[in-house]
C-alpha cells in the first residue's frame, strides 16, 4: 500500500492498521529463526558427524553386535515399560473415574503423584529396598531361603523403576478421556444388548485409543531417553552406552553414530504414534453429563488393596527410603549444609532455563499463530525438535560442537542453559501456544485500532492476557529442568553440582545417606509444581471446574 | 389387571433420586402399545430420569416397571439394561465413532442375519450409506442411523431422549417428521422425552405432561391443549394467561367478558389463550374497549398486547391482514364457547 494521502491524525489512524497488518516484526522473526536454528543444531551436527564419516565408517560403528544388542535391549525395555504402564494406568483410570470407589479424587491424586520422583530416585529406592543389601531383601533373606537381591539389577529393575513411575503420563490422559467420553455411548451399547465387558472392549476402549497412544508415546520417549534409572540399575541401553563411549573413549564417531540410532528410534516412535493416531476417527461428542458409576460391590476391597499396594510401592517406599537415609545422614553427622550448594545450583539453572525458554517461545508462537505463513509455521514445528532428542544426545552434540568451534563456551553455565532450552522448548511452546490461542485476536485488533503499535500491543495487551499460561509453561520447564540428569552431568562446569547430579553420583556409588537429603529437597521442590501444573489440571474439566454432573 | 391386555410399559409408584435430589416423585404411567407417547416438561422436571429408569440406567429407590407385562424393576427385581430389549436414541445419536454405519447397526444383532442391517437402513432411507463413518454424515442422517441401530434388534419399545435438540431449527422439523413416519411405519411402541411442547404435541398420539417429578396429565395432544386439567398444565402448554373471575352456575364474569365454563362456583382463575380472544371489526357489537399497546409480528399472524381501561393487559392473536395500527382503540371479545376456570 502507498503512504496515506493525508497525515492528519484521524485520517492516519484509519489508514495504518491496514497498511502494516500482514507484517511481523523483523526483530522478533529474527529471534524466532535463531531459536529454531539452535534447537536443531544438535540434530544437524549429529547427522553431519555420523554421515560425514562416510557410509562405511557409519556402518562400521553401528552395524555391530554391540548396537544390535543395545537396540534389542532398548526396544525390549520400551515394550515392557509401555505394556506394564498401560496395565497399571488403564484399570486405575477406570476405577477412579467410572466406579463408586470411595475417595476417588484422593486416589486419583495418589495415582499421579509418583511423577514427582525422577527415575534415578526411583532406581535408588529400588536398590535400597530390594537390592543386595536392601532392607526388604535382608529381611526376606533372614527368614526364608529366597535370594532376591540381584533381581533389581538389569532388565527387571529398569522395567519396574520406569513403569511404576511413568505410568501417570498415560493415567492422566486416560482420566481426561474417560471423563470426557459421553456416557451415551456406553448406554447405547448396553441397550443394544451388550454386557459390561463387551461394552468396555467394543465401545469404551476403542475411544480411549488417542489417550493410550499419546500417553504411551510419552512413556516410550521417556524410556528411550532415560539415563538415571538404567545407569544406576546397570541395564545397558543406548543412553548408557553413549555416555560410556563418551567418558571412556572420548570417541566421537561411536558416540555420534549411537546417538543417531537413538534419534532415529525416537523419531520412529513419534512417527508411529502419528500414523496410529491419524487412522482414528475425529471426535465430536463431549460428555454433557456425568457417567453413571459402576458399583464395585464386593470388588471394593480388592480394588482398594491394589491401589494401596501401588501407593506403598511407588510413594511410601521411595519417600520412606529418602526419609530413613536422610535421618541416618543427620545421625551420622553429615553436615546439613552440604545440600545447600546443589540446591542453589538446581534452583538457579532451573529458574534461568524456565525464563529463557518461555521467553524464546513467545516470538515463535505469536509469529505462527498471529501471522500464519508457511515459514512461520515451519519455524514453530521444527523448534520442537527437542521432543525427539534425548538429553544425553543434546549434551554430547553441544560438547562436540563447542570444543571444535566455540571453545570458550565449553564448561559454562550458558551452554548448560542452551541444552535445557533445546530440550524443553517443546513444553514451553505447547503452553505458550495454548495461552495465545485462548486470547481472541479481537483484543489485539482493538488495541491496534486504538493507536498501539505492534510491539506496543504485544506489551500492553497480549502479554498480560497470556501471562497465566506463560507462568504455567515456565513452571513446567522449571520442574523438568530441576529433574534433568544426563545433560547436566555432561555439560556442567567442573565443581558445579545440582541436586540431580548429587543424587545420581551418590546412588551410583551406593552411598544412600548422601543421596537422601538432596533427594528430599528435590521432591519437596518438585511437589507443588507437579501437583498444580500437571496433576490438578488433568484431573479437572477443561473449563477448570472439578467434574460434576450437569442438572437433569 | 387380569383380563386386560398388558400395557407396553407399566410404571407404578416410581421414585428416582439423582444424587441427593428427588427427580421422579412417585410416578404412575401406562404407555399404550404401538404408538408414540411423548413426555414433556420443563428442564429438571425428571422426565429424563424417568426415561433412563425405564431403560435401566437409573436405579429407582422405589416402585416398579414392567415392559410388555414382564417386570424389569421391582422389589428384589432388577433386569440390567442389556436384557430389557429396549432401544434407546440419544440427543446426538451417540453413533460409535470408530464403527461404520453398517457396523453400528450390526452391533446390536451380533450373530443375527446380515440382511437385517440392510433392512433397517432401508427403513430409514439410508441403504447406500452403510460403508460411511458416522462423522461423514449430516446431523439428520446420524439421527436416522441411530434410530435404525435401535430398531435393528427388534426391541419391545424405543425410547428417544431429546433426539432433535441439537439439530438446527430448519432441519429439526424435517428430521422429526422423518423419524415419526419411520416409527409409525414400524408400529413400535415409542416414548419421546422432550422439553419442546410443540414437538410433544405434533409428534405424539399421547402426551404426558410432567413437572417437579410428577405426571400432571396424560391425554391426546388436543385434549392437553384444549382441556388442561390444571392451571400448571395450561400454563406450560402454549401461550396464555390466568385472569381472575367469578363463577356462578356455569357462567363466569371477568374483566374481558363473560361466558360458559367448567368449574365450581366462587372466585376462580380463567385461562385465556391469545387465540381465545378476538379484536372485533367495525360494525360488530359487544366486546370490551381496549388500546393496542404493543405488538409482536410473526408474518402469518400477530400477537397484539392490549390494555383495558381498567389497566389489565392481555395478548390477542389476530391475522396479520386485519390488524389496526398500534395505539388504536379496539374492542376485544371472547370467541370460544366453553372455558376452563381453575380454582
């Protein structure tokens, strides 16, 4: 458009919103592009390194029995964890949503709470109770000839530590799906002559598939990228092998090749879920009223026993281990102050990572949502690369990259923050996108028509309206950064410790008393955001009220 | 009851609680076989709870229900929904979204003849759409498939729970008429629950008016409209207003005129619908003088609000071709022979 013919105030005001409406601030676009490029740098670097060595070298590094074994173990672990997690989450979700179980809400919260324990704390609890010198093992061995001490190491231990503490990802999605499923489906099925079982498997379960697939994907990705549990429980998967290759050999090509296989595995999982989900019919019905609840009757006590046993295993046990060893540590005269330094380290990096990540997500989201174009949407999509990148892979890629090109950054907190941003940008993007999408653009248009510039509108209108959503996103990034282990372990400057690295190194050496206090602090810090940002929103309706029936 | 043929549905002394509140408060209701009966009432009157109790989705606190003479609910008697042979059609059809139209219909007749699927789909005029998925159908088609699915296992009765409420106004009337004809042709006992009085009156051969958990009146639609048994029924069905009057020996006296009535002597309330009054044209005697103070124009007819000199107001329905300008002074008169007066 040409310049306005008259530059008198009122006439200008009529002309200019039209003139610059389609353009997005070049400054913000630059920030968004740089963020997206950084988010994809590790991926690009790994691919270039792995392929750059030539196909023979690449094949020589990955086409070995070692890789095949790693792949088999990793896939077996993923399959086992997902299957066990579904087996726990599905009945759990059903009893807390669709039965007359007493104190359903409390059981639902208890069922989701194991999320506060990172995998390395779960592994620590497992070793400290069921390991060779664990309390439960010693007790059993004192009274019976059964020897169970060795069982926790290897596949069984990794399976338990991961499945028992990650099933809440599936559980929370299933709770929402079951609650939103219109009871008319089940009632139609019953009226058509189908009993409870046929109704569940023929009508209910097929409609839970989106939640099952989505939750299983989260659990599967968690499992392939987990380092804490498999390293403590000595089950050699890709992450552990990559770490060992990096530590022992400093062999870049082997580590890069293994990383590439791990990325392909993660991308394959995501693509597989996408394929399954695409074949699902679109959903239209939303529950308009509460379902009638099945009567547990005589099943009430067995169900409560199952729920109670589960809570003992994945809540009471880990917490008990931490408290017991924490008390021992105090008794033994460990200085309480020793937990201070890693706590400050954790809180500091998590806070900075949360602010930076959410801050960087804003231009990307606003560009994609408010000025949709092929470019802006592509930038938004590729910025989510971290979803498929295990922390150990991001960390190694960054180490290789900066030691070669940007040595001053090596072993700095800044590099650690970059790794967190790449890893957790998808979480921040999701939260920011939900927040921005919920604000009608009419508000922004009103601000523009009242004379605000584009950046002024962002500052005075959009940001205040999306602030609660941004805070939630920051809280999530804070929470996951606090618990992050492998990238922190590889990238931290010498002497810098977080709660996660302290717990892991103590647990790996079997010194539980040193792991307990940081563990307790970590759980205490993680508890409020886990409940407020993850558990409570999932257990409530989309409109924010706890499930209650409509009037009829 | 010996000797009389069993009712299609026989509800006696039914009490249903929804949570802590009483939804159905001692209902007795007999549903005639082979016709459509509607249950109409304001939202929250308990009509849906009553329907769901018949289907087996609510457990009554007291009372009994028999279908075709077989007890399904009673003291020490509970038949689960899947063994009641009762077809149910929900608000939005509730077609299983992961199954095709034909698979939806087949769901209730597992092991039955394949020809039955084509038969009922033909009955609702959708024989060609068996391979479609539910989300590929329009709202009206979905509702017809839902009816076909409910009919497929040859149930003893069909229950419809506000089945047209989510269709837009223009579509609603057509789908309603389609479904009425399908069910009429099938000759199946049908109970339709609705809050829409026009729907209740136009679709059903018998209408049950429900309020606050109780059945107020069960009658043919024209009797419900013209001869309501209580002021509550009169007020709920159609427009109209209650005006004070005095009755003596079958004649009432009111501000709007006098006439014959059913009702006991003394002070009462006369129920007047807008079409019970008329504006007298020039040159006709009688009537009461009044001023037109407001108007709602509907096209084919007009609702005029008129005010008497004494200050009382009432609505009068007139043909749009004969109306006078607002603020004109007219004379209004009662035009029916017999009126209802409630004490």
